[in-house]
């Protein structure tokens, strides 16, 4: 006779483990060709709560209903930020907790001589969401019906005018006329859409003027090399600022021969001028590997830039 008590205990333990496991969230891509979807709305319809939808560079003319708690992330793949410019209708954000990040939001479809905020807006916000790192044609591009968040909830590392900084970041508004006294790229005065919707960290310039992790897709460069034949990698650098390139590579396949800084050559060399960091590697044996570079100060955890090089080594 089966011992049901003994059978029940491992089954119960398995159920508890499954319940305690973190949920698996999927990521899908939208682009004009070669991705999971060519339509943002189709990706939204197929998504589950907390999924991430990455939208690549292109102009998207469709009207959208964002009714799920998803992370809609526009990604510059080399042709600029993806543009939301519905020809008929709007982008309606109607999900509490959704995220809209990394897009260019076009202006109203038609001129609004009456000055009404809700007449011809492009983005309608029905429920609270997180909206940041977008470029807006102006405040009339949006019509928020409920209080929402127009900034990142946490600080973000970013580079602006050769300075590496950390702060919460909002959006760029083409009609913002505030000041930036400390030159950190963030307006000193908030952008007020209405009494319930305020961007406290408006960007002085379009988002593309800031180097922000995950906002641009970095293409990995391919290097074809041969065993015992050295090759070089050159990267722009300025050690007078305290920043230097840190390299990580496969010691089994590659040997780093040298790393030197070459100052820029010109008739008049300015004090503190930048130059180039030159790294020389020698392949040891055939194989495939990736060399990773990180540009940072030794006493900081803030990364100013990253580069990747995929190396294919033949005999």
C-alpha cells in the first residue's frame, strides 16, 4: 500500500520551491525587420505583466494602447531614438506601473490654436506610470489625466560634457526654458505640466547629448587575427581627468604586450589635452574571445564608457 504521507512531503516541498523561485520575465524586440515583432501593439498584445519590450530605431506611426504593466524601452541602434508619431489617434498609457523610456515623442498631430492641453496630444496618460529619458516636442505633446512619475526612481550614471555624474533623470522638453547653473545637464527649475505632473529633473539637451548606459546599443567590433601576429586596439583617452581604460581578456588565448598613451599631435599641444590609449595583443592559439574595455577612475564605481572587441584567431 502506498505511503501517502511520504509521497505528499516531497511533492509539497517541490511546490514550495516553485513558489519561491523568482518569476521569469521575457524580453521581446520590435523593429522593421528581423525581430520578434514589427508592430509595437502586437508585442504589447502578446506580452505578460512585467515583460520588457525593446523597440529599435524607426518611426512608428501606429496608435498604441499600453494596458499592461510592461517596460517599453526605446533603443537607439544607430539610427536615432525610435519615434512615436501616431498618424491617427494617440499613444494611451493606461497601466499602473508601466515604464516608457527612450523614445522621441512627436508633437500634436495638428496645431492647437485654442491652447487646450488635451486637444491634440500624442501621449495620453490615464494611470500612474514611470516616464523618463524621452525627448518631447513640448508639453502639449502630453495630456496627463492622473499623477505620474516623470523621472527615474533611482540615480543613473551618465556622462555630460566630459563629466561623469549620477542623478535622477527626467525628460527633454523642447519648450523648456529653465537654467543649468552647475552644468550638470539637468534644469534648475522643474518642468510643470500641471499641478499633479511635474518633471523635477528636466534635461537641458536631447537625451542623445548624454552618454547613458543601455540607451544605445553598442556594436561589438570584429577583429580577425592570427597566432603570434600582434594587433593593436586604439581608444580615445585623457588621463589628466583621472579616467583610464581597464581591460579584461582571455589570458589563455591572448597575451597583452603593452598599453601606452599617445598624446594628440598638433602644432600647439594644449595642457591637459587628450590623446589615444594604444593596446597591443598577441594571439597565443586559435579560438574565439571578446576583449572588454571599461573607461573609469580607479577610485570611483561610475563607468564613463565601455567598448567590446570580438576576436577570431586562426592558426
